C-alpha cells in the first residue's frame, strides 16, 4: 500500500489506467513516484486484472507535486492517441512549474512539455490534441502546445470555457461565454436590441490556430449564456460558409437541451441537482446515449431518440466510456464508491443498455436505488425502446413498399422491351389494376399500338445492316453495327441497346451501355482531326415533334453531309466484368432510330424504328484465347489492323485536344517526340492517326498531330484515362521550347454552353420582337398621320359648303377614302432600308445561337 496517494483514472483502448502519485513520507525524501497500472477486463473471472504497470520518478521537492488532470490526446508527431498527464510542482516565491507527460504503450513516460507560471491553474483546464494545454485565468484564454513551446494568450476574453475541441478546417476551437459589450452608439433602440442590455452575457467561439472569432449563435443562442453549465458538441459541418451544428447542453435548472444549428429542438428534465459533465456513448444497437454526471455522485443516461431518462445510478465514483469487453462497440463503466475496499475497481458495472451487463461486488441494498426507482428505471427504458421499435417498424414497412414498387416497374419495363423485340403488342395495366389514381382525365385510345407508332423490322431493307462485330478492350466490351445509307433513306437519333436472353438472367435483361457513332467514307477523311473549330451548318435545322436528344458522340470529325457511298458505324460500350459472372452469355442487339424517307430531295415520311441487328455470344474461353482482342501490328514502319480494332480503341478512349503555339521556333519537335519517345507509328488505314507501341500504361494511346502552320498546330490524344494524359503532357513539355504555349481546346462544359445557348435564344427572341414591333409601330404612325390629315381636309371642305347635295357627295368621298385607308392598313409594307436592317439584326442573333448550338452538340 502506497503512502498518501493521489489517484486519477482514465480509459484508453479498452483498458483502465490507474495513475497513483506516491508522495514522500517525510520532507527529507527527494523522490516522488508516479505509478500506472493497466487493468483489462477478464471475461472469465468477470473482474479487472492487472495487465502491466509502469513507473516515473520525479526528483526534487516532492511534497508539492500533484496531478492536475489527465486525458487522451493525439500526438501530432504520429497522430496516435496517447494518455496525457499534466503535473504541477510548486516552487518558492509562488512560482508553479507544470510539465506534461505522455504514456506510451510500453508504459514509458515521456516529458513532452514544461512551462512556468506565477499563478496556479484552477479554472477551465483542457488537454487537447497536439498535445495542447488550454486554460482560463483572469478572463483571458491561454494555451501552450508542443508546437509553440511558449505560453500564448488569445485576444478574446472569456468568462468561462464550456467546450474545446478540433473542428475540420478550423483547428482547435473554443466555445465559451463572456460579458456582452455594449455598442458604441448608445441610442435607446440599439440598447434594447443588444445582448448586453438583455442577457448581460453572450457566447463566443474562437479558433486558436486561425486567430479569428466565429459566430457563437450557430452553436447556442445568447439567451442561454447565463444558465448553461456544460456543453458537448456532437457534430459540426460547414455548408455555404456557415456552421451546421448539433449540440447538447446542460443548464443550472436540471435541463438537458438539444440544439440544432443554434435553435432548441428538444428538452429533458434531469432527475438530480447540480449537473456537472456530459459524455456520449454509442451502444451495440447503434443507440446514442447521453451520460450526465452530477456533483452529488449521481449519474443518469438519456436516450437520444426519445430524449428521456433511460437509467440512473447513485454513489458513482467515476464514469468511463470505452470498449472494455472487446465487442467493437462502446460500453459504460460505472465505478461505485466502496468505503470497505480501497481497490478502485472492486465495485463496478459494465452496461450498454442492451444485452451487455456485468456487475461485480455490488450490494443491492446499499448501492442500488430503492425498488421504486428500479421500477421507474425499467418503465423509462421500456418506453424508450417501444418508441424506437415503432419508428424502426415504420421505416421497414416504407422500405418494403418502395422495393416492391421498384421491382414491379422493372418487371413491366422488361416485359415491354421483350414484347418490342419479339414484335408483339404490349398492353400496360390500367390505373385501377395498379391501385393508382390518375392525375389527369383518362382519354380512350390515347396509347396507339406498337405497330402504328413503331416501324417493325420487316419494313427495313435487308441491305441496311452491313456488318456486326465485337471487341474486348481492357474491361470494356465494344459492340459495333455498320450500316449503309442511301440518298432516299437516312437514320437520325440512333442508339443501340443490348438485351440478354431469358436463359441467362432472372432479373433485368437490359445491359447498361453507352452509344457512340463513327462516320466514314472511302478515303477515311472523317477520321482526320481538324486543327480548328469547324463551321456549323449554314442552314438552321428544324426539329419535328418526335426528335429527341440521345447520347451520341462522333469520332472524331463531323462531315456536314454523308455521301451516298458512305457508311456509319454505331458502337455500344459496356462494362465487361459484370457479364463474365454468367460465364457464357448471349445478347441481342437492338438499333433505335428515326427513319426518314426522301423523294426528290423532299422529306416524305418520318417514323420511329426499332431494328433487331442480330445476336452475339461471349464466353470466357474466347476472351482468354484473345479471339476478340485488338491486334494492331507493326509492318514496315506502319501500324496495320482492321478498322474495327481502330473503332474499338477510339470508342473506349477519352478525347483531349490541345492547341500548341510557338512564337520563335517551329514545332518540328512534336513529330520527333511522337516517333522517338512515344514510339508511335501511323495507322495504315488512317495515316493521320498514330498508334503508341511504347510498353507500359501509354501503350494503345492514339495521337493525331495536325499542324496548321509551322508555328501552330493541334495535338489530339485518345487515351484510356486522365493519368495517361498527364504522363503524355509531362513528356511533351520536356521536349518543347519554353516559349511554347499549350492551350486545351473545348474548355466549355455542357452546363456553361447550355446557359449560353439559353441566353442566345432569349436574345434572338428579343431581337425578333423588338424589330417587328418597331416596324409595325412606324407603319401605324404613318397611317394614323395620313388619316388625320384627310379628315381635317374633309371637315374644312364640308364646313364651307352650303348645298346639301354637295355635302352628301363629300361624305360619300370621305367614306371611300376611309375604306381605302382601311385596305392599306390590312396590307402594310415597310421600306427596303428598314427591311434590310431587321434582316441583319435577326441574322446576327441566329448566327450566334447556331454557333453555340453546334458547339454544344459536339462537346
């Protein structure tokens, strides 16, 4: 037994650490020892047993050495949480020396910090990550850490410190109260609105590392600053430059209050007086409990969901939270006061308010509350569990209903697609059959049969499908369909679908894929990459009602008109790995398009088309043997292969274009770089493109160098990912002269171009409206002036005549003039100059919108 011990208890990594400071028996003894015992819970004996121990000796006058506080903090050198003990040694002349000890896993102590003060630390002492020591003295905030090694003070005054911890992007943050300062302009209305005049104090939040004051009302309202005794910040996040917080706080009036973003949300009345601390525990059932300790050695637990007291205990010496039994979740360790036993862990209880509950050496008559309180505890616990169970059952029912609805929608969609492939009419169930209520009036015969609105495969010419092929590139499966168009038949809005046979899947047979298009002619000019933006089509395209925007992409050029002997290759790209789970698979390829028939250059018919192109099979043996692999071989300084191989590589690659400009030298190093460092060879079938044969991640990259002038050109990359792009650019910049400028093309995103297109269309409509309005207004003004002049002349003439017959004749002529003016008003014309001005404005507005629409289409 040690003489005159001072003891502190701490939990760390599921172990209980007992720090005992043995002071000297007499003043002549020069050594003071700090003992530590690591205690671990033994599930066999249901007791805590000693695992290891350690010792730290301190020299000098030992009668004035004591433990100030202890906590677990992160060491900034390793980021590991370690037990940390703050020691105090009183010297002569009222000087206090403080030193900070870290306890490592080997039970060795390390003195990481020491400092001297001319006063004793008493108020609001905190040990934080770093480790950092933070305290309050004379309404000032002081701190010292292993990084600073000197005591620093903050520029903000604090009357109390309620909470301190780390917040992401802000570092260590301190939440406290201070006396609210009155505003400088002391007029009556300002005084009435100020916190100082109303509450007398306010919350203040200060970030130590950034040395700035944050808004305290994001955590707690200023009205609670005078009644709060303890605070725990559960969650902090920053959204739109504002803090989003969840805080629980204890008031002097025995209340536990939950605040969300600075507003009170719920309140719980606590059973005991003088609450002093709050801890949070997450149990094995994922329940969150707030454990509140009181100065009278009483403890209660409040459940977060119901925000009611679930349990309470009396005569509790210490409360620790950790995973003591090794289940992976937290438990509460209650150490009860036992006068008959000096061992700190002789009387304890471990519980998580569920299946875990262990107790040792507890006398129910002395340490447990009376029977009435036990019954009340049980009633409160049952109430909280019932509320949680009811909420859980409601959530499960909602999820089940949502899943059933999803399964029904997927099933109906698959049936409709299968009926479409097999040329059968699919009848959708009515709203009454589905148990739904229609949001609009039902109209009979609203849905036309499929044979009326969808062109069947029997109406398509047999020679339309020229070739069907497939390739495997890395983890992608590429399916290609080559079609031939005639001058009288064209396809628009084309996309491909892959549908699995019934024998291979019990779920959705539709395979997710991305459709792309490649256009070629006999000279392969479509594969040449332009060095600048191509002009859009000179005429505006009028879209009919059935047009739609499918996901399409051309590689890489876009001829404005497909020649009669041209061909189009449509490809579908999908992930290969999910399909390999079926080992052997068979899929149908569907082509969806809008078919347009022309006669003498005029559109005669436009119908939706769904065409069964064919089937393909896939198995692991064929993939392993390289049957569908891409084979581009070297042959006499050229790279040879099939066009399908080239299409497959381009389909799975990402396209990036860069403009290279040199002001003082030619761009000859680009060709040398492609041929030597990149080991590229021109592709025989399209010599403008070069295939990289360099081993490693760059293999398979396609380059296209198109010099516009000896000092300017465009280099296009077709690569697997952005990492390969960065490697190529890094290698290229090393060979280019420093004065060269490399500028990426097509920087506009689709969102930016969409906004620009909307503004351009709006400007076009405003131009049309203003131009025609000004023209109509000018014609009407001229007509009005002419009519008024004629009326004046008529009135003057009539007033000077005295003969009635002459007057009737005059009125008849006036009527005829008005009829002529009315006819002129119905047939208004404008001058040639005004018409040219209007036409120029409209053409400029339409040209701007056409250009943006073209850029959006190719982006």
